């Protein structure tokens, strides 16, 4: 039986990938009480890494926003795995931290981060509204444009 959130994802035309496996010494999710802390997700897709480069140099703000959206799709895949496949267990997205691989002096981190934030609201509605950090980074793993980490409350 398909859950309410899975049905909504289908309506939105979003297919979640298999949750990316860690490539270093960490776990993808840690549960503490009703909170789930998700490790940072990058722009990995079935076709490989997307949006490689620095926002404000090789990549535009719109590219960065699209990269953040991919990261958030991977976040959804990870929270689904942490909820034993049932996204209806998500009570709310509590916080997103969005890291932007940007040139020095870049100031449009919030616009890039909206690619991640907007997706959470699209998927979870009011329960997708969250606290957020949008910060610049001198570099990110594999030179991707964005990395997103998240905290969710689950039932």
C-alpha cells in the first residue's frame, strides 16, 4: 500500500533513488528519540554526480538551486530509509543546513538553499517548513555545488 507522502511524490513526478551509501566513516542517519539527524547529501544521481563546480564561477545561482534540490531528493531517500520505508512517519522537517560551494564574496546562499527548502514544503506542506542555515564553503566533496544535511522529527 502506498502512503500519502509517496502518492504525493508520484503526483509531483519525483522518484526517490536508493539511498546513497556512505563513502567514508559515518552512518547516513542517527536516531535520537523522535529526531533523525541525516548526514550531508550531495548531488549524486543514477547518472553520476551533477552540478560539479563553483557557484558564481562555472555555475549560476539557478544551477546551484537545482543542485540543492537534488541534494534534498537524496535527503528524502535517506529519511525514508530511516523510517523503514514509510514517509508518513515524518512529523516535520526541523532543520536544513545547506552548504554552497561558492566563490569568495558570494552573497546569494539563501537563493541557492531555496532549492532544498522549496522541495521540503512541496512534499510535506506546512510540516516541511523548517529552520535553516545557508552557508558558503571554500570547497565541497568531489567539487559538487551543494551539500545538504537535515534534521527530521518522526513518529
